[in-house]
């Protein structure tokens, strides 16, 4: 398994670019972040190259949603821009949300006028339009379900089974699921079974404990067992640490990496 660290949540004691250096010192393979259009991408590229790191993923969304057909043209155009940036930066994966989130990460739009069937068909249609664009770019789009109980009330894609179904229906090697253990523990549990039985369509994994979205070992999840189960499957993709540390970032990150590496 490869390790990445979300520098939007970890190492926030330091200026943004210094977080990349901290990640390298800790021994991570890559960094990841959220919105790219607010970042100094040339500086990020220079920093990751200087420290021998990769960019595991960043957010593909530039606005709008997959849920409403009226958003589709602008939404797809935004993803196309992000795919170009991923190519420029050497990032092989971008994460994709069905909804648009505000600055506080809340869901911006609800569409009560659409039926459940209209929503699912809109999302599926949008993904099928994105698939050939991702294939041409050589970049994988990983669709992320989020929890609606604690963090993102009203978010459309909030269950892993629905996400797996969408990915399998699109049937493209460049459309996969981002399985966030924190979000899915909040929504449904059954983490090890779900992960190990769906790795064929999982392209990235996120890690935080429950409750609180803190580092592994602070909550109810047995991450030693989860990581051991992943190792036994031979999973060789990224495990991305995306949590709010309860101690210093260095202490939390070092302990998390040690747990991941067994």
C-alpha cells in the first residue's frame, strides 16, 4: 500500500507549502489536497518534486452538480479543466463529488423537484460522459460518498453500495470509488467486509476514526485489523490520511503511518 496525507487537515500548524516538506520527512509517499483553483500549482509542483513526493489526488469539481441535468454541461467542462491540471502535475487520480460544497463544506444545492430516479439517471449519464475524458487523460476519477449524519447533510451519494453500483454500470477503468472509512462507518459500518469485497472498483481509500474524524486509535474503529485485512488482499493503491489531529500533526501522522505499515 502507498500512503498519502491530506495537507488541508494535517500539518496545518505550518504554511501550506511547508506541509509538503513535513509529509516527506514523515515518510509519506504523496500528498493530497482539495480545491486546486485556489492554490499556487507551480509552487506545489516544485515542492513535491523537490521532496520526492507524488500528488495522490485533489478535487475535480469546479462547480455545479452531477445531480441536475441543467448543471451537466458546465460540470463536465469543469472536470475537463481539472483533468488537464492533473496531467500537468502528474496526478493519476482526482476525487469527484456528486454535489457542490460551499467553503464550509456544506451542500449548496438541493433539488426536491427531481425524483430519485431522475437524480440517479442524471448522475449516471454524467459519469458516462466523463469516462472517455478521463480515459483520454490517463487520469482516474474516484467518486466519493460522504456522510449526511454528521458533516454533509443533504449530500446525494452517501452509501457505498450506491457508489459501487454506479461505478460498475459506467464500466470504465478510469471511473472508480473513493472509499472513505470515516464517512462509511458513520453511515453503515461493516468496513472490512465492504472494502475487501469491492477492491475491484475502489481507486483510493481515506482514513479517519469515528467519532470526531480524528487520527486512528482515537475512536471505535480497529485500524490495525482494517489495515491487516487490506494487506492480505494485496491492495497496492493509496491509503490517504484525512483527519483532524488531536495531538501535534507530527505525532498523529507518525503513529498513523506506523499502524499502516504494520
